[in-house]
C-alpha cells in the first residue's frame, strides 16, 4: 500500500473512531466512561478502553474481525472475536456478544458508509 493511501486510511480511521466513540459513549454512560476508542479498518479491529463506574482501573476491550452487515433495512455490526482484560467479562462477551449482530442506529449510517 502506498504511503499516501496509508496516511489517508489512518486519517479516516481516526475520524471514524471519534464518531464511534460518541456513539458507544451514549450506550455506555450508564456503566462508565469511554477513555479511548481506536478503529483499525485494515485489520478490522476496534480497541476500547473503558473506566467502569466504581472501578479504579480501566478495562481493555478488543473487537476482532468485525463486519458490517445488512439485515433487511437495518445495518448491524458483528464481532467474530472479543478479548477483554477481565476474564469473567471476556467469558460473558464470548457467550452473549460474539457473532451476534448489533444494530447501528440510522443517524450513524453516514459514518457506516465511510467504514465500509
């Protein structure tokens, strides 16, 4: 990949990461605060750092091999693998989140078009 393409991709990933961070924070605010979110469109990974309410140490979450899919008129994100820095959370995530579609609200479809 050319240097110019790498720079453009990294810039796009940063911009999308900021938008995704706002979206995820909206869903996570009951539980804590998103400290960082980084999307890597080349490796299809999303890295999150979240400080949960009542916790002193943030947790690290890595969504691996994500896909954007369409189910009827809905767009969803699906992560094929999840790694979390707390073992019990990782077990729950693998049971209830891995390979399951989560709808992306229509207001974020423009961002979705950039990701895809």
